[in-house]
C-alpha cells in the first residue's frame, strides 16, 4: 500500500519521472498486493498450504519482480542490471 501511495503522490515531484514510469511503478506495487493475496489463498488451501515450493516461489518471485520494477523506475542508470532479472522473478512467481 505504501508503494502505491508513493507512486501516486511522491513520484510526481521527482525530476525525470514520466507518466510511463509512474504506470510501471504502479504495476510493481499492484503485484505486491496480488502476491499477498495469492499467498493468502495458497495458505488456505489444504493441499498447497504444506507444499514446499508454491508459497516460497510466489513470495520470492513476487519480491524479485516487484522490487526490480520499482528499482528501475527510481534509478534506471544505477540499477540497469535489474532489467534482465525482472522476468525471472515473474516466471518464478507464475510457477508458484
């Protein structure tokens, strides 16, 4: 929730932040919420609640996916190495 509020209000005053970057930031923050809901659903399912891969894959993949998007929006020059890592986090998240 904090990331979404920051993306909506705090990014507009930063130099070099375009509407596309704000949209990307919002996508990353939305996926944080979606992953939390996904983890909640997985934990409520009797079969997957004890699964050794599903929960950690969603949690780790979602963290990698969302945090790399947020990092790229905030400072692409400094964190450009994160660009190729973003799809790996998304793939891990979907696998979970």
